[in-house]
C-alpha cells in the first residue's frame, strides 16, 4: 500500500512538473492555459512519434484527433440557417440569420479560419460557434471558407482557395441570392486565416475588373511575415503556450513545403542577413525599431546577421512573396486597403506582426483600429466552449464583434 502511495505521489509530481509553466502575471486563467498547453504538447508529441515511425504525417494525425474530439461537442442553432455550399470549387459554410420584417439586404462577413494553414475547419464547433454568434449578433450573412490544408496542398493553394471563394461571393448575382448589401461586406480571419484575409484583401484591391470590393478587413492576431523571427514579441513570447516560436517556424516550413533542417537558420534570421540580396529591398518595410512603440520594443535588440544563407531564399522564394507575407507589401498596395481592424495579444509571438501592419497601413493613409489586449494569448478568441472556455476568449470576441457592428 505504501509503495502505491509513493508511486501515486511521484506521478502527481511528474504531472505537475509537465503541466506547470512560468507565465506572466497578467495572463488570464493561467492554470487553465497551462492545462490546455500541456494537452497540446502531449498530443503533438504523440503525432510526431507517429510521423517519425512513418505511419502518417503528423499534421494529418493531429487534425484527425482535433476533429474526433470536436465531434464530442455539438453546437446547435435554432435561429441561424447553416448550409454548406461550393464557391468556384471551394467548399464554404454559410450562416444566414432569419429575414426581418421590412429588411431588404443584410451585411456580410467572409471569414477564414486559423490553424497554421494545416489544422481546424470551418465545420469544427470552435469556428461553427464563432460564425454562428457573429451571424446572430450582427444580423449578417457569414461565409466561412473551407480552404484545403497542409499537407494535402501547400502555398499558394490556400491563398488561391480563399481568393476564389471570396471573388465568387462578391459577384452581384451571388450576393443577391443571399440578400447581401454589396456595400457592407467585410473580410476577416484569425491567425493563419488573418494572413489569408490580408493577402486576399491586397489582391482584391489590385483587381481592376472587380466591381464590388470589401468595405472592411478585420484581422485577429494575424501572422503576416516570415522575415524576422526575432521581433520583440517573438523574443518575449518564444515559449508561450499555444504558439511557441519554434511551432510557428515549423508552420511556415510546412506551408512552404520546406525542410525542417532550415528551422534553426530561420530562427536566427540567416535567410534575411545583410548579404542576402533578395531580402535587401524588403528590409525597410519591416523595420520594427521604427514601426513599434517603445512600450512594445522594451529593451529588445534587433537580430540582424551580417552573413547568412542566400540559398534559403533560393530554396523557398515564398519567404519573400507578399501573397504569403502581406506585411512586405509595397506602400502603393497598402494605400488601397479598406478600413481595418487588427486585434493583438500581449502574450503572443505574432503581436508585433499585427502592430507593424497597423502602423504601415496608418502611414499609407488607411483608417486603422488596433485593439490590443494585455492579458490575452494567441488563439484565445475561439476558446469559448467548455472545457476550453476562457474569459480572454469572450473578452476578445465581444470587442471584435462590437467593432464590426459599429463599422460594417
């Protein structure tokens, strides 16, 4: 019996050691976040073992587990009509609120989900719930894009899927079918979906044949650049739960179908060293020492290599492709962007991506709302359903929907 108690105590100690992470004192629901992160790490390690044994790709296994767990939760809606459709070969899920008396046309949001271009789905309860609440709160038609994922396809196919679905929806006859006001449409997305939303908006703004354009773009902790993995937020939050720096770098490598052996070189910015000629023209567009306020720069120093590896850009030219890294777009493109909302979280490696994009857009003459949360973390907005229900999720979601309601 005594041995059993000793074993139990040892297991409890090991579990506590595995779960515990030192977190900033401002993070909301810290122990719940630690448990969520411990679960993520355990599942990811299992998936990587399966990948190592060559039984399946780790992202395929991880997505299977996400969808299996998701089936345990059912989110229903009596008032919102939810249908699946295909827009120019791309699957979408459409959320339509009931028609109101004397109402002719509704506003609309095209939403692109996150997940590192590799995980989740418009059909999972996390995004199903978010889009349903958006449709109800805004009395708007919400189109959630089901783009293809890594490793089935890699860049630029996710971008092409999001662009095709959006352009199809913007056709006058399609908008009329869904009773949508052509002058009140927003493009939105979170994380990797925010990346796709920003890239789609930039592409639409340059399409001379387009007769209907989005009124707004709303980007939720978007990932916008792979030029510098040592911005202050990348340095400050390199080990933060949900999205540590090494995980984000691996998502980029997977998106570009690159080699994991490049991860360390990317981490120390070898791909954008001063002797890498292809990167020189972009350096001024991502100078965080001038784009970030002092409260974000703190005491962090730029990591700029004198000599690096030009072959990285030769092997993965998409690292400097604005369709993948919208923050590197030229000023002429930024000037064409619609009124913009960007939500950022202090405890997120991607914080500075959003803040720098907000500043560049503002410098280009675009009206921008930067909505920053000191106590929140990456991905929090979709975590509003038990057992992954966070006060940070409700807080950010309400602020985001409020801005859309006031501006769309």
